[in-house]
């Protein structure tokens, strides 16, 4: 009889302080007799705390699977772990808990490059966006509320956008809002930023140079444009050609919150003008994924993975020039969710199968530093960070033991990685011959199989063992042959000695 925590999933691998994260775990009852009727205790543990942050009781019948969902908010930034633990005494205790690593951020740095700034209130390209990303900033300045924004948005006009601000700044996301074009140096900085894991959000508009976007951002060298621009759709004067976003079921994490209409409805906003995006003839040949469409069939939001980062492309503008979305209830959750999603891509995976190699990314200046890795059993190892492109990386491969691995170094905060055991280890049933042969083939070039339940199993084993050890016992026969040869030589010497005499 065995009950296990099969999997643990987080709504985001990185969250902000005070931001709610959903922790979902799947439980499985592998037994045939143990029946839990609302009395299987499930606890949520955070970091090294002994007392649970939350707990519940569930039912789980023999052979059945079930789920639990815990919401949690972190009060401090840093690298953290969450653990789901079940209170069951069974044949295998080690699978009664499963952990996951989560990165808790103090603030998410976002750089807003404004391609059409204005001194008039709410007339600049990024004015609405800045308010939606940092709604508590003005209230904090007036000391009317104590709430803190998760985002830290910095607005720069295009002419003040310096490549050094990308290389040296603490930015997770860059937004190009109605930017006509960029200089060669700016493109190189943005391209390196994305390929190293940054998030780029392209918000189009009337200032955009479509030829430059297609030729430069969409080139094979840069590859920063999910879909080429080929014409304009809609009208600012003719209401009959306006459109809306299709309110379908969204599977993508950047839009999935709109499946609950309490978070707003994208279809409430009217789109007056937009860029038509050129779709590949076959989805198999294109790198872009369309996340949302308009009622006209045109793509509204598209995504492309570039290196370790991701680029999102919105066909309309982010301000109020081409739509009334900024004054609709869906606008704030939309921009907050997209920014959080893009920032989440910056953090490399910190949950991995036991036995796999994990990688810790560091600034280029940390190349050559020696870091200490602490394994789940308390043993420590030293790894050295090496330069890779514009970053430094430290890799560790000795992770066969499931659990939490902590990596630290001089001037480097503690970061937690979690090696998760295979769910196959929770299956205590006897493996079939085919499964044994398949598993053995991964470990050796040849596999011998003996069924211990057969009557002649011992005889088969002794015969097999004898064949295997023949190479170690052949020395006896060689020694006997040598003795015979020596004896024969002595006899022959005496015979030939008599003949001569």
C-alpha cells in the first residue's frame, strides 16, 4: 500500500513579494486496500519551516488520483521552496512529499521606450501603460496608501534610449511602444538582452516603420519579429470596419486569467486600427505562435521564442489612439499579466528531474568565481563559473539524489534548485520481464534474465555464474598445462641423456 505526491505545479516560477501564487499538487493512491474518506492530511510547507503554511484533508480511494490547490503569498524576496506533504504511513515514505523552487522578486524592472512621447497628460504613447503597471506609485507619493507595486517601470523617450541601460540595468522586460526604428547599437543591445533570457514586448502604432521592422527586426540575424507587417487594417473614421478581440478560451499563461470573466473581457474593447501581420502558410514552418485573434481573423497578439528569451507582438497600439482598451476593465490585468509572463521567462528552470544537470546564470563579471553547492544530504561541492557569451554560468551534474540543492558564493545570494524523483519509483508492483529488460538495456550492453519463481532458477543462476567466472578460473588449467610441460621436459632430458651415454 502506497500513497504519493505525483507532481507539483506553480502558476508562475517567479512571483513578486505579496503576489499570489497557486500551488497545485496531484496525489495518487497506488494501493488496493487503503481508503481515505476525507482523512488524508495534506500540508503546504514553505522553505525550512516546520509549521505548515496551509493544510487540508482530502479523500482518496484505492487506485484513485486527486488534486489539492494552495494559494500562497511570500513576504520576503529571494529563492524559496514550497513542499506538498501528505500525512500517510505507507510502504514508501520518501514519495509522501514533493518540492518545487520559486523565485520571489522584490520588484520587476521594466523599461518603456516611448516612440511618441507628449507633455500632455495621457497623450504620450506609454502614459496609460505606465499607470497600469504601477497603479500605486502616485498614491504612494501622496502617502494615501501603503501598497507597493510589483512592477518598477521606467519611461525613456526613444532619443534617450541608450544601449548601456539595457546591458547594465536591472531590467527583466523591454517595451518598444510605437517606436519607428532603432539604431544599430540599440538593436544589438536589445537582441543580446532577449537571447540571454529577457522579455521584449513590441507594441505597434502609427509611427512604426514597417519596412524597417520587416528588414531589420525580422531578419535572420536578429529574428526579433514574430510576424512581418504587411498592411494596415481598420479605420479611425469608419465605424463599420472596427473590430474586437475574439473572447475564446485562452490556454496561454499570458491570457489565461481572462477565462474568468471577473478579471475582465478582452472583447469589451473596440479596436479601430491595427497592423495586419503576415502569417506563414503552414504553422509547421513558422516560429511564431498566435495567442489571440480579432474578429476579422487577423492576429492580435503573437509570440516567438528567441534564444533564452521571448518576444510578444501586439498588432494595435498600447495607448488610446487606435483603441479604447486603456479605458476598459481588461487593460490593467492584461498589461500586468503580460509583463509578469515576460519577466517569468527571465528566470531559468530551477526544477528538474533527478540526475539532470542544472545551470545557474550569473552576470559576466562573476566568471571565474567559485561557488558552493550544498546537496540534500548536507554534503558540499565546489563549482566554477565560466564565461558563456555575455553571461557567466555554473553547472552541476551530481543530482541523482532528489531534494533541494543550494548554490552560494561570495557576493552571490543563495539560490535553490530542486531535483524531483521519478514517479515510477512510487510504483511498488513487480516489474514485468519487458520492463526489466528495457531498464537493464540502459545500463549494460547485454542483459540476462532469470525468473526466481521457477523451480530451476538456482541451477540457471549457477550455470550463468559459472559461464561468467570461467575467465577467472582458467588459470587452474593453464597451471596444470605448465606443470605437465615441465614434467615432460625432465623426462625427455633423461631419455636423450641415456641415448648419448
